[in-house]
C-alpha cells in the first residue's frame, strides 16, 4: 500500500476522532469513555468520508486537476476527507452515546 492510498485514510481517521471527541464533550449526559469516542470517531470518519465522497461524485475528477493534486499531502486534504471524516465521526459517536445512554435506563 503506497502513501497516496494510505494518507487519505489517516486524515479521515484523525478528523473522525476529532469529531467524536467534540460530540463526546458536548454530550455530557451520555458519559462516554475515551474508547467509544475514539473508535466511534475513527470508524465514523472513514465511513462519513466515503459517503460524502460518493455524494459529491468522487469518481468524476478532472484528469488535469488530479495530476496537479496527486503529489504529497494536497490530495488527502480535501473536502471529502476533512468534512466527511469529522461529520461522520461526530454522527457515529452521537449515535453510540444515545444507544449507551438508553441501555443504562
């Protein structure tokens, strides 16, 4: 696996964890531990970026723009990876928090 394949996944996981931590801090009544926030954020980050990428038409890319962005970190730092990762991580962590809170009652 080369870095052009691995780097977007790393960005999605990191932004997902950030989104999960933000929701975990906002939902104090859910009382989530660190492990559910990290795992929910990481898994949700990858899933959210994949969903957002498919909604935005990730398969239709201008070849000239793809060639210009293919080198380095520029191809990994795009809208789908950052916003999709943070949003997906926040959403999945919120769902996990709601389920765990409902199971306590």
